């Protein structure tokens, strides 16, 4: 049962705690008639349905469901990823071997050691409920060397590495410099989940250098992307095509999803048997309990017989309060998704170009963490008081910048500092959770329990 604060501003009806307000016959009007579901199924199964035919054509391009999953599983193997880098004589091989050595030598702080660091000797007598562990999430780790810098700092200062990484870098660009391979290998070494962001998502230019949407032109028209405007016409199919390319080539499993069409595409591909996963972006605008209900209802309709869904992460909008998160969790639990769909919440945001500052949700997270399961604390900016004083505060528009442009401007060191500020914010969150006797999920292979 989810506990809601005394400041609840939603009608009691939304919680279902006022009995007798509606007659049972009135409530039954909300029931979805089986005949309606039959009509939907009949439409989806029509032989000449151009919408479903488009999905099947993309899947067949890659050899069908069984072959797609086989290729992905093979490509994802750490030995194969390392071999790709070795054939290219990549400098990242030595970095990855260093990371493996630190892991194998237990160089990173263990969870019991971390708790003693924060709480002192009292940590040894405390009980920690791991069933409510908050996933420590960071965004966006754009460049593989940042992961190594972060790991070296974590070793030196006995800090925690995230249990989840988000990446929003151009896929073609990071394929050319092999960061995509190195990062995939690094995530296996540290045991963390991670998400890539495909190029067919509405930004300019697309993967082929042409505009995805002729009316949009990069960050200067960013407001045009809100509400999913940026994936018109055939682009959900292109998104699916691009996903299957990276899935079968590098084993990339989880990707960001920003548009209702590509979300539905993900549900359909998973239902057909492709073992894909995706995270719904904050830009989808799920900012109230009914938007969350809509999203989760569709996930339920397309879930597999084993109860799984490709919707592995559900990032609510920055404007949500704790009550909305609790009500989303209420819906999630009643639909059987508590262990399937992680609710992801921004604790910090980039200082510029995304939200009103100061934006810091740490205290609210601590209130939630003891009674809402399977949530993550996403850190997309530094602590506002620190971030605001940087020569170059973190800026969401930096995600749109090409690597060459950043290097030419001499801004790469600024980007790295911004990222390490996010790492600092993440560790502060872990500390605040620990002080309250609450738990977290960090990189599993680095921080032993």
C-alpha cells in the first residue's frame, strides 16, 4: 500500500479511498468491453494492415526474431567487444583492462565500508531493506574516457559508481570513434545498466545528415520537439530499423524513447519476441497520474505472457511531485509491473536550458525511498549551488553539440567537469539515503555487498 502525504491535492476519487460516492453500476461503465478488445485484435491481425506490415518488414530485414536475438546475444559478449577494439588497436583496451583489474582486486569501496564511512560504527548494527533500494543514475556520460576518469576518482576518494548510465550522444559519431563499443564493454565490467539514444529521434541532422523534420533545425528550434513533434511520418519505422542495427551489431539493448509512435513500435517488437528494452524520456511529458496510467495501460496491453514489458524505465516529467510518483507507483503495482518498470526521477538537472533553478529534489526522494519500490535517482546536473558557479555551467544544449565542435571551442574540459559534478551530486544522494537507513543500487561488480 502506498502512503500519500497529508498535502494531497488530488480528488479522493483518484485514490479510490472514498467508498460509496459512485454507485457500482456507475463504476462499471469504465469497464472495457471484451468486444472492444476483440476489435483491436482483429485490426492488429489483419493481413493487409500497412501499419503492422511496416513492423514486420523491418524485422525481416534483419533475418527475423530468432536471428535478431541470436546476433545481439553474440555481439554483446564481452570477449567479442574487446576483440573488436583490439583489431582496431584502440587505446580503450588498456583502459578496460585497468577497469577489470580494479574490479578483480576489490579496489572500489564496498557497500558495508561505505555505510561505515557515512554512519560510523552504528552502521554495523543497522538493518537495511534492500527491497526499496534506489538506483543511482547519471546522465549523460557522453564519452567513454569520462567513465574512466570517474572510476579513478571513485577509487581515489572511495566514492560510489552509478548503477545506471544514460547516454545522449550521436550514434554515428560514437561509432566512428569506437566509444560505443568501449562503453558497452565497460558496462559489463562494472555491472551497470545503460541507455543509448538513437539518432532517429527528431534532432537535426539525422543519421544520414538530412533533416529528420524539415520544420525543425536543431536546438534553436528545440521547443518544436516537445510533445514528440520531432518524429513525423515514417520515422518510427526508421527508429526501429536503427535500433535493430545497433542491437545486432553491438548488442545494444536499452535505448531512449521520446515519441508515442516509437514507444508503440517498441511494445510491438517486444511482443513479437525481440528482447529489446527502452526508457521513456522526460521529454514525453508524463507529468500527471493519468498520463502515467495511459502509458502503463498500453504497456500492459502489449506485455508478454510472462508479464514482461520492454518499458524498463519510465522517466516522469520534472514537474511531478511526490504524490504523482506515488500514484504512478500505485498504477504500476496494480498492473503487475512493480519489478518490471523502474520509475526514474530527476534529482538534479543541467543548470541551463531545461528547468527553473535551483532544481534539487534530494529531500523529496528521501521521503519516497522508504515506501516506493524500484525507483531511480537520476542526476543530470551538479548540485545547483556548485554548478551555477562553474565557468561553464552544465547545459542541456551541449547534448546537441558535435564532438569536433566541442574540441575546437576548447570546451571538453568544461564538459568533463560538468559530468564529475553530476557524479558528486549522485554521491551526495547516496549519502543522504544512507543517513536515513535507506538503500541504493550502485555498480554491482565494483561495490560488493
